[in-house]
C-alpha cells in the first residue's frame, strides 16, 4: 500500500527522528525552508554531523525516516514531501 508523506517537523535543540514510528520507509524531498533562522544539523550514521543552510533541500529514496535525526533552532522547521512508493 502506498501512502503520501506530507509533514512539517518543528525543530528543537535536541536531535529527533524524522518519524515518530519505529520504522517508516519512504522516498521524500527534505527541505530546510529559506525562512528558517538557523542551520539544520543532521546526525550522520557514524555519529558525525552534517549542516544544511536555510533553503537547502535533498531527495532521499527509500530511506527509514526513523533513522534520520535532526536538530536546529527552536521555531524553525523541516518539510518532508513524498511517499512510500
């Protein structure tokens, strides 16, 4: 079954997964909107961090959103658009 993923994720100062589920595999465009005040920090699979500037976006194909963790300036957001196809 295919599902659409349309989500706005409020950022916090602590790392949080992009999905509240234990496992949610989807193909999505992840965007740090240009209106964000600060950078978004993602936690890499090896524990390192990757920083995105406001306006940056990337496409992820068939990834487990529960395994991707991000933090940023409280009040900023990430957007996810895609689906489980």
